[in-house]
C-alpha cells in the first residue's frame, strides 16, 4: 500500500521548519555580542557543508540535530 502525498501537510511542516530555523538564526544574530563562540561554532559547522543547500545540510545532520 502506498500513502498519498499530502502537499498541504508537507508545506505546513516545511513552514514550521523554516520558522524554527529563522528564529534560531535571529537569536544568534541578536546575541552575537554575548556569544561570539556560538557564531564561530555555527560557521565551523556550516563549513562542513559548503556544497550542500541548507535543506540538504539539515537532512545530512538530522539524526544529530
């Protein structure tokens, strides 16, 4: 048996994920002066995924995130 793809449900999940990521980035930017170490850690992490889109980078690290 196959499940039918529910485009609206998928879009809603993607919007929630996008909002969570946006909130995280905004928090990092807001707290930049307080946590320069977090910025360095984020950039070091992002450096590992230089050839991946943000979506693929999330999928690649999903079990650890």
